[in-house]
C-alpha cells in the first residue's frame, strides 16, 4: 500500500492500530478518488464529524472517587491528569474507508476545518456519502459544498442551530400539559 502518495496528504498518523491520513480540505475529493481507484478503498463506511471547541483548555479531568462515592466538589484525577494536545482547527471530518479484500484494510481520511470553512462533498466518489454529509450539516453545521441536497435529515426543517456542537445551548423546551390548554 502506497498511501504516502495520496494527493493533498498533510500528515500520516499511526495510533492504536489505525492509520489516519490528514488531508488538505481543498484536495479531499482528489485524495479520496486516488484511494478508491489506486489503493482499492472501495467502501465508505462512515463519516464522523467532531467538534473540538475548548479542547486542550484547563479544566477538571474527572472526580476523585473513594469508598463512599465521588466528591463532585473536588475535581481532579489523582495525579493522572494529562492535558490533551491542541487541535489544528475546531472541527474534524473523518472518512472511514474499507478495502474489501482478503485481508480487509482500513484507513481514516481526516480533514480539519475552522468555523464556517466549507468541506467538499465526496458524493461523486462514494454515493453513500449523501446521508453522512447531510448528518454532518444537520448536527454540526459543517457546510458541505457540492452536495446536491444539503438539507436537514434528523431535525425538523425549522430547527434553529446544530445540536451536536459544543456551543449549542443546553436546556429544554417547556412541556405543555393537557390541563394547560
């Protein structure tokens, strides 16, 4: 496998038995086409969007537990706290690819995006990206350019905001009871 020749490749990461190819967003379609046609990654299993707002900032890593339970007023991790490495941008889009052969091979293609930065659609490479890209738009607000039908897929059409973003307001809607009508 010569994935080092992938167009737009910024970085290759090996961790936990997985290979991640970090690709320049402007060359995502070119990189995916290369991986499909030249490397045999013929199946897109998932696209996962992630919001890293506040990642790497100081804060509690957990709560100290003891025989009587946890003291939520004393956050900490008993000396095991590790501040995570800073991420290059706020959002990541992760494309999980599979080469269906014996033995099967897996690779993750990752692009990093800032707030409002568009991500090109890979529907022309893998048509199954349709629903995954719509979910990334609906839940995270990541604009996928070139998508033929970018509209909400899980939330109502008139829903405001994107519920999986870390800056989405937490709270509930007032419950209407039958006696209150």
